[in-house]
């Protein structure tokens, strides 16, 4: 085999190696892309699940606080009714006392 033929054979072999390396690199890039997309989908699903859990927790907290406020409002209303009734009775007694003084 002549030097020229040896050089051609070496170049052809190098082309084959280069082509194989490109195919392997492309395959690796594709594999990485697929894995990255899968990880992104998984992270998104986890985040969505966590968001739903947090929203449910917030909703429960809001409902609990609303119930506490309602309970406190009812207590305040009852206390005010008692005061109104007491003062009404005193006012009636006062007015009747003034009427009978005349």
C-alpha cells in the first residue's frame, strides 16, 4: 500500500470515527434533553401538588379564623344585649320614678 493510499485510508477511518462521535454526541444530547424534560415535568407536578396542599391549608386556616371571629362576634352581641337590657330597665325605672315624683 502506498503512502497516498495509507493517508486516504486514515482519513476515511477518521471520518468514520468523527461520524460515530457526532452520532454519539447527538444521542447524548437527545438523552439529556429527554431526561431534563422528565425532571421538569416531575418538578412541576410536585410543585402543583404542594401548591394544592398549601391552598387547602390556607382555606382551612381562613375557615377556622372566620369561625373564631363569628364566635367572638356572637359573644360581643350577647354582652351588648345584656348591657342594653340592663340600661333599658334602669331607664324605665328612672322615668317611672320621675313620673311618680310629679
